[in-house]
């Protein structure tokens, strides 16, 4: 096992804990937007697909890579778009705090 | 592709992107900063993609551009779907995400075989297994939510043994490939078998389990991307995948807790099995009321708690509910909405529908707060919710939902339930709430009943 693999495992562990702490604080009110946002962020897989397509190492890799770019990009665009649409709908009462 | 990592400009751009992703989720913690969170995510994504395009190993851009353009063209309509279609859209996007990682993993395997280290091949196998099973499972879930496939769980004897056997077979193939990464003939099975497993996994899942299942698939899609990060040696992917994975995991835990069930029970113990032991039918008489009578009681109330459920979503009644909320608020009545964590078909489903109808979000309250309010509430109005209001969950040890945290609507002074008929809920259990003396049933479609209530309430006093 190389030191790079080890450092990647460190990154995984730290990111998982960080994710736990950050996401724990998300209000249940926003659980649907949370899911569509993380889905859009997860589509960062598009960068791996771009490299495979661009390197043109084999026809198979180019074809599979292009399909992956399409699928991931649609998640990036659709995910951010719908998250923003949902969040724009969340409004508070006109009077601050609302009637008690 | 570790070449991408050797360019310091790309690496710095990726670090900026990761920072923005973390901020993005942090800002999502409250509705006030949430939109800034989306913007941070968008900027981070843009930076990461542009930096990747600078990679010197790219010899041709044409297919990259075609992919980005076609993907955007597919993504736009997926971002503009109706709010009622959000659960199936979410399931579909999990399928797309998993599809992308499975494809990249497949391409990497054929590019590198037979010289793949055991560590990389293990990560690759995890990526492929999770990607393939999440792909088909999410498509199945989307099909059930869209009602292209039957929503009811399909169970048969030995189902769990078959499913676990198939999963074990996929793991054996993975272990073989880790030891012999040149076995290209075996590789297609590493894709196909988990795909079959994904389909079978969702066959026994019913509508009420969807919130947990969607969350779990969200988590798998994230973990698949994190595994891809190990294959491509990309910390950016590892972090993004881990964030998505932990988000999905936390949501699954919240959902299964809200149903008092474990993951394994959701995935391997379809409600179909507990149905057989369903509790004895509740007995007593049911009192029904017309919208006119109900409106009379509502007018006299000081506080009303509305309990929405999947039935409200099905009837698309959220806009009528908003009118109802306005009519009551105008009379000085305090109106709140009690939201059960698993109401609807995905986490937060009810909140989004009510927000779409312009109900202020500070009127939506969580289960624990609602339960401390119910004893002081004059009228609890249940619209299309069933099992999450069944008092049997508190005291009837024979009930399949015993122990499940519920909204204690039966503690309100008067309970009104809008329901199509007396058919039992998803779990096939009679709801004893309907037989209480304080409960009034208003039979009919949620949208038309709420509409009738609004008419009664506004007709009562002419401007």
C-alpha cells in the first residue's frame, strides 16, 4: 500500500466525519433539497469521465466516458436547478415570527 | 489518469471546489442561507469542470463538449419537473449518478487490465457493484413512484435467501478479480449480477418504505463515487462521494428510526410479512361529518393542527390546503402543520409541497414539537395521513407498527380525518383513531373536501 493510498483513506475518513457533522445540522424542513443538492455535488464524477473521454485511449473508453459525461452533467444541471427552485419556494410568514 | 493530479493549477482548483462543496452543505442548514449554499456548490462545480478541461492529457475535446451539451439538455427538463414528481426525479438522478460511476469504472477496468493492483481492483469492484445495483434499484424505485410499476410490495418465499445469494455471488466474483485482474471474461458478470440484485432488492419494497430506500440509494451512489475517487486517485471525488454517502446514510437512519425499523428490516423484511400477523380489527362506530358540519366546528376553534400525508400529495391538494390555511388564519385561528419524518415518499416531501403552495415554513413543525402541542390543540385535521397517526403504535404490542413514533393527534380535543373511504393504510392495519368518540370522518377526495371547507369558511361571513 503506497502512501498516496493511505492519505486517500485519511481523506475519506475525515470527509465522512465532516459530512456527518455538517449534514446533521440540516433542518428536516430541507431534507428534500439536501438530497437533490448532494446529488448534484456527487455528479462531480463528471471530471473523471471528462478525463477518460479526452485521453482517447480506446474507442470503448471514449464511448463509455461520453455516456458518463452525459449522465453526470444532467445531474449537475438538473440537480442545482431543482434545488434552487425548491429553496426559492421556502418563505417565512409576512409578519416576523407569525401569529403566536 | 493520475496525470490530472500532477498539475498544480488543477489541484488548487480542486481544493477550492471541495471547500465550496463543504460550505454549500453547511449553508444548507437553514432556509435563510440555503440558496447561498446552492450558489457555492454551482461555483465549485464550475471551477472543478473548467480546471479539468485544462488537463494536458486531453487530446480531443469534441466528445467532451458533445457530452456536456447533451447532458445539459437532459438536465434542464429534469430540473423543471413538477414538485409532486420530485420523489421519482430524485430516484432517477440517483440512477444517473450511479450509471456514470459504473461506466467510468468499466472504462478504467478495460484500459488497465491486466495490471491492476489489488487495492485499486478492490476499489474498482466496490465502485462497479454499488454503481450497478444502485442504477437498477433506483430505476425500479422511480418506476414504482411514477406508478409505471406496481407500488405494492411483491414478496415470495425464500426471497431473502435468493437476494443474499446473488449478492454473495457478486462479492465472490469481485474477490476473484482482485486476485486475477486479467480475467476480462468474468468482468461483465461483475456488472450484470449486481444489476439483477438491484432489481430484486426493490421488488419487495412498498410505497411507505420509499423514504428510507431513496435515502439508502442516495448513500450508495455517494459511496460508489468515493470508490471511484480511489481508482482515479482523486481526493475531490473521495470528498464529494463521502459527503453524499454520509448525507444519504444520516437520512436513512432518521427515516428508519421514524418507522421504528432497522435498515435490514426495511430491505429484507417487507411489510408484507408483518401483515399476516396484523392486529385485530379495531371495533366501534365511525362518526362521519359533512364539510358544513366540520366548518362549523373549525370556526369555533382557536388552534388547528393540520397533519398532511401522502394522500395530500396524491390528490395534489396542497394549493387548496393553502387556501384553507388562509381562510382560518384570516379568522384569527392559529394554524400549524405537523410533519412526520416519513410522511410522503421521500425525506422532506411534505415540506416541499407546502412550500410550493406558499405556506410559510415557520408554520411547519416537527414531530416532537407537534406532540407537545396536541393536548392544547382544538382541532387536529388529518389530510391523507394514516399509519403515522395510529394510536395503536403506542399501546398495541400485536400491531405491526407498535413502537413507531407517531403524531399523537388523538390527544387533540377534536380530530377530523379526510379520507376516501375506510380502507386500511399501507401497512394493512386498521387505524383505531377512526373509531374514537372525538373523531369525525369527512369522506371524499382530499382536494374536493378541503375545497368545500374553504367555501364554507369564506361563505360564513360575506365581506
